[in-house]
């Protein structure tokens, strides 16, 4: 109904827009449209039936392929089980036939793996590249070793034994301290040490190359003398640990490293030490000059000079001292000596303070470093004893710095104190001598 209503609406609209037609013509047009629509519907129905037949065919083909694949899977599974049983039987037969040879081959593989691990860090790998890889392949192989494999293992061992007793010079790539690689003539002393013309070298297994040490030990001249020697017997330096001692030398901190390990407290201690040393040197030099000037003044007591303590003390008496008033004269001399004491004892209190404060600062740095060390151990776990030992050694550096500063400061303070006391005692002796001369009513110039 909806179709006919739409068709009638379309025809009505077409009739309204087109020229008017007769009823017979309109009926004919309707019949033609209906016939074409029926033909189109029949064509669609025939296409649908045809597609349904094709889908059924594809479905039947897929079911057939599934049945075939299931049959092949069952066949392969049965074949796999048969092959597995056959493999187990053959392995059992192999074990029975091999007998003690299986244990021998296992020992050979284990020996090859152990030797490869031992040779991993050997400097002989620079000359004999690839031998460690061959041993590892032999150790990890699941195939039965052949006679050639066993012979190669034997030859590798003999070659290493022979190279252990050789001293050989050859060219090899060397990684310098700056990081660049350079071909150099190197001399190898067995598997113990290797040296170039100007440096000792170490072998790094990860890089498979020789590397120049950033910090060279002493004794390189002996190596050069040994290389240039024509004698049948000569002495040279080797590392019996095959690089272990040289590696420990690189990790050993220098004096500058120790200073930096002290941190801020260590720097303060070092500054105090330098300040105290300069102060002590200045005071000793000044006291030495004072002693020299006093010596000159003692040779000429009649004309006191103002550039030395004794001259200034003598200047208090004046040219015509009052001999009768000895008590006033004694007080004037004591006052003059007391005025000279602060000048002579300058800096001694600061030296004593530095000597007392330096160990306390060292203790402060040690306690702070221990706190930081135990915090690091708590975060990383307490199983690493090296971490704990390194942290404690760094914490104790400030204690050492404090003692190194305090002990010399004590000696310097004692020396400065002794010299200043000697000068003060000399002034007091001269004052007593002057009083004695005045009491005997004698002129000091005459006594001279």
C-alpha cells in the first residue's frame, strides 16, 4: 500500500508538472512500472538463492578441511609419540654404549668451562683472541665432543702453559688515559704484567684490550733497564696477582683525595692549620728580631733605643733617675715590663685555641660522617662490608686532619711561649740588675 501510495503521489506530481495525459495513458504507465518492478524483484530473489547455494558450498568445504586437519593432527600426534619413544630408546642405548665415556665427556666440558672462567681476565687474550669463546662453546655444547675438540682443548692448555713462561714484545692496541686507542709496542712478562715504553698497562676483559693506568706506580725505569739489559740475568718488576695490585693502587686515595674526603669540616681544619702555621712563623720571626734588638741594646745600655723592649724599659728611668726613691723606680720598671708583655705574648692565645679546636672539629666531622655512613647502609642493606668500611674510613679522615693540625700547633705554641717567656725573663733580670746598681749608688755605664 505504501508503495502504491508513493507511486500515485509521484504520478500526481508528474502530472501536475508535465502536460496533462489521458486516463488510458496513465493506466498504461502504471502497468509498465509494475511489470519492471516485478522483474527486478524476481532478479533479486534469483541472486539470493544463488548466493545461498554458494555459501552452503563454502561451508561444506570448510567442514571438510577441518576434518582433514583433525585427521592430520591425530596422525602427527601419533607420529610424535612414536618418535619420542624411539628417541628415549636411542638415548638409553647411547648411555649404555657410552658407559664411562659419558662421565669423561662431562668432565671435559666442566674443565673447559672452568678454564674459560680462569682465562677470562688473562692478558694473554690480547695475543690469543678467540680462545675463551672456543672453550665456552665446547663447554656449552650438547653434542658429543669429537677427537678434534679434545685435541684443541689440550693444545689451548699447552699454549697457555708455554706463554706463562715467555717474555714477549709485540704491537697491540692500547687505550690511553684520554680515551683514544693507539697501536704501541708492549712487553708482556708471562701472564703477570705488561708495560709499554712509558707506562704500565692492565687488561680489561669487557673491552678485550689493554688500557693505560691513570696512576702509574714507581719502578718503570727498572722495566726499561731490564728491557735494555744484555745480561743473562736481570731483574724487573711484575704483579704476581696478575693485575690485582695495580687495580688496588688505582683505588688507593691520594693526599688530595683524602683532603676532599674530609668535606667542609676538613677544609675548615686545613684552613685553621695554615692560619696557625703562618701565625706561629710570624711570631717566632718577630721574637727572633726582638731578641736580636735586645742583644744590641745590652751592649750599649747607656743610650736606650725605642725600637726594642729593653730600650723602652730603660727609657722609663730617664737620664737622671732618682736614686733615693727606689720603690717608685721599681714600680716604674715593673709597669714598663708589664706594658711589654702583651706585645711579646701576641698570638699565643690564638695558637692555643687552634690546637684545642682542631681535634674537636675532627671529632665533629667523624660523627657527621658516621651518621651519613649508617644512613647509606640502612638504605642499601647491611650486607656490603666494603661500603661500611669505606664510609667509616672517610669519616675518620677528619679526625686525622684534626690531630695533624693540633699536634704541630701544640709544639709551635710551646716554642713561641718559651721564647716570649725568655724575653720577659731577660727584661726582669735587667730591671733587677738596674735596681741593684742604683741601690749600690753606681752608674750602670760605669759597671759596663
